[in-house]
C-alpha cells in the first residue's frame, strides 16, 4: 500500500460537490496526525510514510453503553434512564436518541459522526449542512439555528436533543482529536516499580489515557499498547473515524416474522464504515417493546446501546523494527 494521497472523510461520506470539503477535511486530520506522530513516532503518518504490503488491520471494538454510569446509579433501570436522558452521559464515541409515540418506542437513532466534520462542512457549504439537517431531522430546521456568532454550533438545539433524531456527536469527549491523541499516547509502554503495566484500567490510570471507567478508552489504550510492545510501526486506518460495527442480536427475540437484519438500517457511511444507523421495526410488524433482550422488553435506547459494538481501526506492520518508548507511570 503506497503513501495515501489524503485522509478521507469518515465513512467516505461526501455531502458537498465542492472539492474544498475534501481538502479542508484532509488538512484538519493531517494536522492532528502530524502533531501526534511527531510526539509519538511509533504512530506514523500514512500520508508521509508508506504502509507496506502485509500490514495488518486491527479492529478495536467496545460497546456503546456508557459503563461509567455503573458508578453513578445503583439499579439497572436508573442507569438506563440516565443513559437515555442526557447526551452528556453518552461518552463512548456513540450517541443516540429515542423517538416515541405515547409509551411506545418507534425509532432509536445512533451516530458516531464527529463534530469536526460538520464544522468543516459548515464552513465550505452551509447549504449542504442545512440539507442534511432537513433530510435527517426536520424540514423545519433553519440555517441561523445552527450557528452562533457566525460559527457552527455542534450543540445546537436540534442536535442535542434526546427525544428525536440527531445529527452527530456532541458530548464533549466524543471527538476525533481525542481518539487520535489516545491512540498516539498509548504507544508508550508503561512501568510501575520496574514492572510492565498491561491491565487495561491500570494502563489508562498509569498513562493518563482518558477515563478508566469507560469501555472505549481502556480498550483502545490496551490494544494499541499491546501492538506497540511488539515493536511494530502503527497508524490509524483511513478513513480515520469511529464506526458502528454491529448490533449483537444473540439473546434478543423479535416478533414473529421479523428478521433482525430488517430492524438495523444503516443511513450514512459506506458498506464497511457505518456512521449513522437506526433501529426500527418494519411497518406493520409490531413495536420495539415486543423485542426482548435476555427476556426483558426493549423500553430504552440504552438497552440497544449495550448490544451495539463501536470500533476504530489500527494498522500494524514490521514488528521488531521500532524500539518502543518506555516510561514510568505519570504522577498522580
């Protein structure tokens, strides 16, 4: 695989015919990657260094349910309500909203699209941005509702809701730069009292690699750190992004005549890089509450998030060719 010409948009989505969108997106991602590869050279920049044939793609997975809520609520029901009720609690690089008709859930929308892409689109083609909002949220959206002081507002009232369709991630920790920085910093091997630190949560604490009580941070950190320990060169898979990998339906039961695959509809992204999807039963085939998870009716989007796998892609090659950096745990 030669040096790549540019960083593609996550999911390979292109929402504007202007070439400026691709150019500005590449520039934004290239800036993040270049800064991190300069500081942590085991993570190389694929736009300047070649990725040879035989390089291995590693899909790093975790579940979308915010496991940090286990520390905030004693009961399972309380955790589900907290997860559904506030997007600030949805901190696993995936956010969702629940639409209802009366007491029945009609649709749950999930997204992993980062705010950085929408800010870029807003600069180069605001009409295309408005078109997306009107396509996926409401025909009532007005352009001036999406901007504050002339700048795109990722947390605008349309996007931050929990009771209707949403456009992209808005929780403060759910951004592309945070994911790239985490992967770069995780290439440093950590030691405590001369002994290697490899436990997922301990590694996050030792290296200051995000939140040890999330699903995502420990999983990304541990897998990248394990690859770094082999002395391989590492990079992130292009297009760099957070992806909806799959909905695990084992243990779920659906109304008679409903194929689970009919209920998971990818709305944005290419066939292998989904960034937006919805869970919805086909018309006339029942209600979401008739779907059960381990015998319990689905009454919240969080129950589905607990079955939804998110991923980021890392690439490794040439193990033994790089001397990994080794440092003691960070203070505190």
